[in-house]
C-alpha cells in the first residue's frame, strides 16, 4: 500500500485501529516456539523506512538504527530465536538489531558470522552518515563480524542449528524480492538526477563566478583545452573538431556584431532546418550575449509573424532553405520593422577570419537571465515562448550528460529538429559538456537514416516515438542491423512498437524518458527488456517516500477533461491503475523560480497553476499529461489534455486549427481534437464542423477548404479528418464537449453505435482534396495498407 492508496491512508489515520492491531515486542518474549523465524526490516529514521514505503507503520514504529539496537525486548527475542535454532535474519539497516545481542556464553551474536547489510559507502552516497547514531558497518566489525557486504541482508545461524549457506540463500531471495517489488535500486539510480539540487547550485554558482554561463563557454573550454582535437560535429560529409568549430563561431559572431549590430541582451529570432551553419549561428549569438528565439522552421503566415513579433526581434535570421516560408510574410515583417536576413553554407564560408569575440559580451549574464525562447503550441491558437534561463540551460547540459555517463569518445546520432528542446537539451548540449561528438541529420528520412547511422559509427541514437514507428513500418533496409548502436535514448516510444524496435534493429538498451519544455519533473526508464518494457518510468518505494506528496495524479472527467472534485471542492486522487493528470506540488514562495512562465503571456502562465486542490493554501502545477501507474510502480503515458495534441512529432494547437477553419466562409463553428488511428503514434487531427446556413456536405467546396487550411497551417497541423455534424455538444457551462468525439474517433463502428449521423471526410496521404471517408478506408488503415 502506497501513499496514493486512499483506503490505506484512511486506515492509517485511524490510529486506534493501527495500534489495536499491533502487538508489542515485549509480548512476544518467550514465544519463539510458535514461530519459524524472526526478520528485521531496515530503516534510517524512527519512521521505519520500509514500513513507511508500504504505508503500514507511522511515527511510533520502531526502527533498527534508533530504537531496536538498544531495545531490551528486541535483544531478548533475537537471543531466544537464535539459541532455539530459528532463522534469525535482517535486511538493509536491520542488522543494527543484532549489534548489542550477546549469547549465553557472553559472546556477541555477530562474532565470527558473515553479516551483510547497509554499508558505510552506501550511507555516504545518500548523504545520511551524519544523521546516523552509529555507522552499522563499523560497529558490526567491532563486534567481530567476519565481513560486511553492501546491498544485502543478514542471516545468523550456527552450523549445529541453521546452516549459514541456507540462511544466506534465504536472505538473497528476500533482498531480490524486495528490490523487485519496491524498485529500490532503480529509485537510487534515478535519484542521482532528481536529488542533485546541491550539485546544480554549486555548478551554476561556479559558472557565474567565472562569468562563463553559456553553452558557448563549454565549447570554448573544449576548443582551448585538452579536447581541442576531439571530434565535435559531422554533417553531410563535413566534420569539425571542437577547435575548428570554435573558430567558425568566431567568424559568425563578429559578423553579427559588425554587420548586423547585434547587442548584448538583444533577442534575435533564428529560423532554419538542421545544419552546421544553424549551430554556428546559435552559438555565435550566445557568444555575443544575445537571447535566441528558436523558431519552428515549418511555420509560415500568422504563426511565423506572431513568433518573431512576440520576442521583439529586429531580425529573423533564416536559412535560405526556408525562404519560401518566410518571403510570403515580408509585408507583415516590414510593418513591424523586422528584417529578414538569410544565411547558407556559402554565406558563412565567405566570412573573413576574425579575432576572438570579446568576452565582456557575456560578463554581466546572470543565472536567472533569459538565454532563449523555445516555442510550444499556444492555447490562444498561436505559439507561446517558453523562457529558458541561462542557469537552467547550462545545468541541464551538465545533469543529462552526467546521468547518461557520456564520455569524450562517444558519438550521438540525431536528426530531430534543433529548434526543439529535445535535440538541444537531451542530446546536443550534454554531448558538448562531455566533449563527445554529434552526427547531425538534416531531417528524418528512411532513405538516409540507416546509411548515416552506420557510416557515422554512432553508439547512441536519439529518438521520438514517431521516428521508431516509421522505421518499424518501413521495408527492411540492408543496413538496419549493421550499426554500432548500443542505446536508443528518447521519448514517446509506444508499447506496440517497443520490443519490435529493439529486436528488429538489435539495439540492446531502450532509454525512455518523460519531460516537457514547459513542465516540471521527469521520469526515466533504462530498459533491456522484460519488466519495465513500454513504461516511461518506475516509481518505487524510495521514490514514493521522498516524492509521494509532491507528484500526484488527479482523477479526470472523461467528457470534460476537468479534474474531478469531492463534496468539499478538493481534487479526487486517481487510484492505482487509474489514469489521472500528473500534478506537481510547489512551494508558493518558489513558484516564479520553479516555472518562469511564457514570454509576454501572463494569462497562459497562470493557467498552469492550481490552488487549494487538496487542502487550503496548497499550490500545484498542471502538467496537462494523463498517466497511469500500475500496482508494480510502472508509469505509462496515456494522453495529453487540453488545447494541444501531438502529431508527427509536433505539438498541434487545437485553437490555432479552429481559428483557421473558423475563418472559412462555409463553416459556422468547429471543434478540433486529436484522435487515435491504427498504426500511428500520437493523435491525428480531426475537426467536427458545423456547416454555415445553406451549406451541406453536398455543396461544401472541399477543394477550396483544403487550399485554405493547407496555405495557413504547417502540414502536420492540417486536420486529416473532418466530421460534418448538425451541431456541437456543449456542457452546462457552455464548454465544448470533446470526450465522446475523441473516444469514437473516426471508427465507423463506434460512430454508428453512438447513433450518430455525422459524415466523415478525410485528406488521404497522397490526396489534394478532402473526400468521403468510407468503411473500406478505415479497414485499409487497420490492415496497415494505408499509413498516415
């Protein structure tokens, strides 16, 4: 029973029941004959840890390190069991109950015994040595124990009574069982990242005092130090050492200063697909002290203009490859005094050699200063800029690199877009921190993917779930098992693809994570198969003890997607196995420090906060993500709530799509949402539309509608399905109900079962116009004959 088990907690709050069912140790003295064994669990504090993990014992429970070591009743019981030939055993800190036990011959019970338990190194590793009344390993050795091994348990026996070998086998089984059930080793490994606040503070403070708070400074450290000749970057047949890349950054940085007049602290928008030049521009802007606004290179029209205008940039510095998307916005850019500047390989290659960028350009940078804006889908229908501070940016590089144990001789392959936080913070910048190499792909293509991976010799691959599904669905490639990959690291890999991806492509380790650019918290699952396959993380006993109150799941109303509240107005917790929205508890005094919010969008930032949801005065941050935790602690991603859904590795704003559809003259109103479709990751765009008066499916101009949405939305945001309905469903508070439509999706059986007369249209993968969606089309999707 864990802390989120409502019934267990209700029972525990009724102390009379708890203590009425608890027998005192003193009452068991003299009764060893009625038992086969005595077994001591461990624990640091008076709240015996294992009991605390299970939700069974509270503050009055005895604990080996503080209570049982000197408890007379316990000492008598241990001696009685041992001398009666009973199994006498303990785990973790439990052997502390043996340290003062003497037998009838006045010798310590542990003298001459092989004892295992929590050792000094383990105590040091979790920073609790100073809190202990004594060091267990030290005292056991003082009492004559023959050896003391870490991470096990203790079983005491004499050859004339209980064979030591049998006892050791017994405790090994117990230890293995406990670790399997409560995921102790997983929690300790994951905790190396989650509990690194002190390390982060020290690191950021050190970088601030050195006036070296940017990723550019990490590149400079490598370029001017022992790692100067280390390979940094490979891209389309070209390569750079750290020193060579650093020299190119100097040229671009001086161009920014001398030709464009970029000032320290100025915000500058950059727009381009993956390339070496994109990276040169990025780090040159850091070097001159600018704040970078990373624009999604698929945008055009109003979303593009909005993104650049939002950050108040004088320039949009864009790759010539995206000029066809930028040029149509020239008039609007001119209106806002925004100047497009284009770059390419030839442009940067022609820049003259120049001196080092002046270090004083970044000398005044603070850890809390804005380093960049990374855009995410907006609830208002337009992108929001997530503010990334300098301290967060550089520390994420350190923490992820440390967590992954990256080494200078390693190489990552990524073709994920560099304007996203995933490629930036989970692959590129951690590699720079380690002084290791990156093989960069311009974009994902099955034609180039395996040749690039194999030719590069990369040993790590960055993925998103959609990429893995594309690879699994694609025909066999002759090079798909000829690589050097030992680990795939990323997010969004779905259960039906997980093991197929691993076995088909012979990648031993799948390292799944969950995180969000504008979110709090993270989950990690380094998986070699078996127990944790398809999970995004594991929440074990230690995690629940440390964080159980701070990360919770609230029950969700399936129709409205609102949090369910009880009669007192407080949010109802989701049960084990039940899907619920993940909520993060935050100290109200630290709210701004924890979540900086969205740039120039206070209302959107405020919507992420919930107050008074479990008790008066509390504050929680909404993740917007629904997850399920099973009885074994495995965490599974279920869905994304609210005004966005994920498709083609991109976040789609339902309001942006709704606004675009709503501006079409033959549509009266619409509701946009994502629906599950066979053989595809994420949610596919679908819109329920109510035709304007005198318009019906028979006379709607679908060719013109297709052109309307295609010219105004990125390709991934164009809805694949249209559901023509006579009216939309609303709640009593006039909120559009999307739950039923999302559950039915475009499955003709579910639509018919609901008694709906709605007509469904779709935009086929190779089509240029919306056409009726027939049952045969659905069956083709189910069979895998058509892939979206």
